[in-house]
């Protein structure tokens, strides 16, 4: 059972890891800033990965990867980590995390379409139904009732919506290119390559933006670094690695749909850790999303 659904189980674990990461990075970002956080978390994640692959595979760095893997995983890292995450964090500032995460629910269908175009992956009808259920449940959770006389698509800056879409597109392209470039190669080592590419991308970006001072200040912020370390362990290390393991063992569209339930999984810690009130709509959205995930196992 476990081996036959390794991809789906890995995707569920990825969603859990990313939930922990989202909570940790939210707290870290408030303390040290989003851009500094992006660079530091990738460096930390790469350190965790390097130690793990050295112990598990005898390779401190992915020197045994093929040229094909290096090429496509590097492109994937730049698009997914640098472009995608930069767009997403800026969208958080402009339109808020709620609307941004709603638009990020476009990742599964975008991934499925790109996988069909690039790799010819076919999805069964039950997979498509499961996708729509998960997306519907997530939308119900993260989308509030619109203000009287306004529609959501008109109540937020166009640039912010485009940035959030850029984040979703970056993640979808990153997943598909990762699967194409990774093949049967080790998922953790593949994540190393993506992390290296992301670090290089942000490093180049930071020079014209002159953000190195903020990075230096972040390292002396104790609570900020604690949250950053927790987020880096469960995000760039475990989360991204298990996401690659997921797309390696199941259709990329199915894997990305399961991983898209993070906004639903955040509800319990929001209640118990931050004492937020959960509405009936949010509970219903969680049930619908979980039902969609369950449906994805039936094939």
C-alpha cells in the first residue's frame, strides 16, 4: 500500500512540512524581513541537505548528477525559488496572504497542463474530480465574502494579482522541470541543485537591490533566526525534497494538488497556537479538500 502510493504519501508529508514552514517563516519574516529570510533559509536548507546526503549517500554535494540533471534542476531552482518566491512574497505585501494563497491554488491545474505539454502525462477523470474538490475546498477556506458592491477581482491591485500568479506559475514550472531533470536521481540531491541555483539567483539580485545590510542584521536577531532555522529544516530541506519525491512517484498534477492543502492544514495551529476563530465555512472547506485528497488515492 505504502509503496504503491509513495508519491501521494510524500505529497501529504510535504503539505505538513510546508504548514510548519509557513508558520515559522511568517514569524521570521516579521522580524528579519522577507528578502533576507529568502536568502538565509536557502543557505540553511542547503547546509541541512549537504549533511544528510553526505551521511546517506557519501556525497557532500551532488557531484554524481548528470549534465542533464544539473541543467534542468538549475533552471527549475531559479524559476521556482528565485522568481516564484520573490513574486509570492511581494504579493503578500501588496494583496495579503489570503488572496495570494487563493491564487496559488492555481498551481495544480497549471502543473497538470504543463506536465501534459512537456511530458505527455495523462490524468484520469477521478484525478480531475479530486483536483477540483481540493481547489474548491481551499478556495472556500481562504476566500471571504466580498464587500458589498465589490467583486474580488476588482478590489485588489492588478500588479499584486499578477505577482501572485507569477508565484503560482513559478512553482508549477519548477515542479515540472524538476521531474523532467531529476528522472531517477536522488530527490534530496536534486533539491541541493535547486537550492544552489536559488541561492545564486538571490545573490545576484541582492547586489543591485543593496540588501546585504539587512541580511547581516538578520543574523544577530535571535528569535528571527530560531524561526528561520525551524522553517529552513521543514521547508528547503524536508519540504522541497519530499515534493520532488512526490512528483518522482506520481503525476505532477496529482502531487501538486495534494500539496496545495496547506491553507487548510494551517487552521488547527492557527486555533491552538494563535487563538484564531474558525468559522463553519472553514471547517466545510477542510472537509471538501480532504475528500478531494482521498479521491486522488483511488486509481
